[in-house]
C-alpha cells in the first residue's frame, strides 16, 4: 500500500513537472539566423533544433545566469559566427563605491553535427569589472610668491629695492578615487561534435574554414580611478581599498563523436 501511494505521488509530480520542463526549452525544426543578426535563446536557456543555419556574423546568445544547452542535429555555420554566454561587464563606480564586478560567464553544453563550418567562436568568458571613479581635485589655493618693492628715501632721495615673500593661501586636499571591480569567472564549456568528414581546427584565429575558437577566460579587473590632486600645501587623494577577487578561467571538455 505504501509503495503504491509513493508511486502515485511520484507519477503526480512527474505529470505536474513535465509540462514545466517542456515550457522551459525551445524545440525548433529549423532556425535561420540571418547575416549580422542576434538570436536570443528563450528564458529556459535550452534550444533543441533539427537544422541550424547561422549566416555570416550571426550570433546566438544565452543567458549567462543560467546553464545553457544547445542541441543541433545538423548545422550550417558561416563566417565569424558566435555562440555566447559571456558575462556582462560591471558598472562604473562612484566616489564612494568601487566599480561593480563583472558577471560570470554561463556554463554551456553544445551538442552539434557540423554539415558545413566556416569559423565559429564559442564564448563563455567572464565580464570585465567596472571602472573606478576619479577623485575630485582640491581647491588650488594661492602659492607663496615674491614681490620686488622699491622705496625712495625722502631726505637722501636714494632709491632702495627689496624682495619680499608674500605668503600664499592653502588649498584643499584632493579626494580619494575608487578601485575597479573584480572580473567575472569564465564559464565551463562542454562541446560534443561530429562533422561531415572534415576535421575542425581549434583556436587558430587565422583559420577561415572549419575553425572553432573557444573562449573561457576570466574577466579583467576594472581600471581604478585617478586620485584627486591636492591644492597648495594639501595632500593628493589616494585610492579607497576594495576587496578584489581574482577571476578564474572556465574548463573545456571536447567530445568528438566521430571517434565514438
């Protein structure tokens, strides 16, 4: 009886969850991404397509905050095409806060059969950190100066010339700049591929045919701002400290299904 009840509950949960799972993925019989255009994968971040055609400079974009999946039974890829889940760059900071961190690149699994391949970039790089803000310059003030003064003795009529120091007025200190944000981590890539009898060439920028470049680098730290300059007799600003987390590179797994 208990086993039967558990089975009924499991079946009920499966019946409820299956439509949700199906709603979170797109299944297309054919997808053509026109030259220079960008196709954004649906919110479920999973695309199943029977025939994929990417014309020259076409881009397929995945949400980096979710795990991305592309399955293409047959694909025709043009020149300078991109499949990306790259993280976005951080925003610029202000004089109180450092630049924000770059977004992590999204993990991506691509299962694809290449009928034709020009050159393709698969990019899960992390975004760069946002720039820090410059400090504000202090008021300049007035520097000390020397003046030459001439006086004539009323009795002797003799003229005397002297040089005197005229004290200046101090300015104000420069304010601190802020640091750039941390770069985002690179996402992991799993690429399962097969071809129509040709051998892909990996990570060679000069290749214009049968080329695949895989980018999983971590984002760069954002550039820190410039401290404000202090005025006369006042100090320059510094750079406010903020913790920076070094970005890491994503991992790559290649599976050649032609060899299986």
